């Protein structure tokens, strides 16, 4: 389950918000007092255990699935409502202004989807079905549903999301030296997104399978922001790709890992054959690793490499998976980053973390690491909102090259 909101720029929103695990929100720390007060109050309400029941359907037989899940949960000593997590996540940022995100998740029992509830390893693979919705004061909004599942004693894995959003955004240009960095162009984006993927276990810890992605973009670009004589342009595009994706996973938990490693990759071909308007290719890969140093201290590290070829549109270009700046500030045809994090448990429910990262973007793979380094770092606080599922509500304060940012999250950054 992966969710991210940062600048809510186009595809990033749907790839990370509706998949689940985290919802990240970026804002300028110098916003007005009332916005800060809303954020603090929302965080405290969620930390206090605000968890009303809400339902989200995974397929057409969702009522039957929910009834079965409820029975299994009660047999294992936890009620159906105990497996539902509903968390309000505040947001404030210069593009979308103030707003709030509601995330509701049903944490499936170990025995769902053909899994043997007696097997201890099934307890570390958390299947999740949920929904999320967002609204902001600059008239941006979005809603969607998602599911991530482990099936037949982890022989199969799958995830899917369906979402729609209407956003008012900013375009900062391409590259680390864009002339639009200090004067971005405003644009609107109405985006419909659908992305399923399904993995088969082909060897110990290895999973491979098909992935499909289709996004419809209704864009309105305000060139008049640069000069009054320039026209504003509206156009509709579709990006659609089919490819092979997979992962190698030895981690000890699917939500909060403390040991092992996880490699994820996808090779996608975008073409009119799959329903799109652009022809380009993308390779996306990342590797996470975790070390338990003591009962309280866990170290985590992540490496990302994202490459593209052909006529990649700006709204689907590789970006940096780092904290400390708006998502759209650093995009190009190639990107790479490395980051590390130390997570320390203070009490049963409270923990803190410190992190740092380096990023690079470039036009070609050859020049990627010769470009200027983009450094980031910061500190954070976590509160355990679902003990059995190891789900945290978090806040991070991050610093980029020329900016500061605060992120609220459901789950971990990686």
C-alpha cells in the first residue's frame, strides 16, 4: 500500500495515494497560524484513536468478502471494526493551499484470499482494501479506491487502483536548471487513472507478472502567466502502457519492515496499441533494505533508478522520490536517488526518525551522475495507530536545496 500526495502532480498522486501505504503532504512552514492549528488538531485526533467504521469494496462480491472477513477476525480474537483504520490527514501547500485527505483502510485477516491463517508467515503479509478522498481550498479534489492483496499462501500478489482527480498545479520545467524554477506555469489537470498488476511466484522470494497503466489527462496550460500575449491551451491526452513488473522480497513485514530487502522493477512500453497517444518506454526500479540494530533502533536505505526513452510527456517523466521539495520541481527523462533513515522507538506507540538523501536528474543515462547533486534531509515523528498491522501515522520535517517542507503520512516513506 503506497500513497503519496506531495504536490499532487498528475501521475504521482495516483501511483502513491490510491495504492495505499502512505499519504504524504507538502507545505511551506510559514503558512498562516490557522492552517498550522488545523494540522496539529487533526494529528492529535488521529493519534487519540479516532477510527469510525467505513467500508470499501474490493470487487463485485465485496459484501460476501466482508462478512467472511468479519467471521475470521472474530475467531482470531479481533472484531471486524478493529481491522478498519480511518485517518484524517491534513495538508497545506503553496499550490493546493489548505485541505484534508481522508484515508479509510480495511486490514484483511490472515485467512482471506485462500491463505492458511495458521501459517505464521501469512501474518506478515497484510492485504488491504481502501478508499481515499481529498479536497483543498484552491478547488482541487480527488477520490479513489485501491486494493493490495496476497493470495493462496503468497503464491500470488496483486494490486489495483482506480481514481479521479481535478487539480490546479504548477509546472517548474524540465531539468535541474529550468528557467521556470522561480516562475512556474500554472496548469489544471483532470486525471482519470486505472492501474492493475498481478504477480506470480516464480522462485523463492521472486514474483513476476503483467502490469497495465492507463491515464486520461485533460490539461489546461496557462501560458498567459509568462506573458499576456500568449494563449492558454487546453488539450486531452491519454498515456497507456503494458509491461512486465516484479519484485524480490525477503522483508519480514509488508507494512513496517525491520529486516531483509525488497527489489521492485517494471519495464513498460507506452504505445497506441495499448490505448495511448504517446510512444515511449520506461524502466522503473528501486531497492529497499532494512537492518534491526537493537530492539529500539532500525536502519533503512533505499535506491531508485528511473529511465525513459522516446517522446516521454512532461507529466509522466521520472521524478525524485525524496522529501524536502515539491514533487514537480525536479523532473527529467532520467532520475536516480539514494537515501537512508534511522528509526528509533521511544515508547510502545511513539517513535522518531532522522533521514538524508541525494538525488540526480538528467536527459541521458550517461550524464545522470555528472549533474549537480540535489541533497535533502530531515527528522520525523511517528504514532502507532494500528498495533497488529504495524501502521504508523507520521510527520516529517524535511529540507531541500532551497526549500523546507512538512509531510504527514499514513505508513512509511519506504
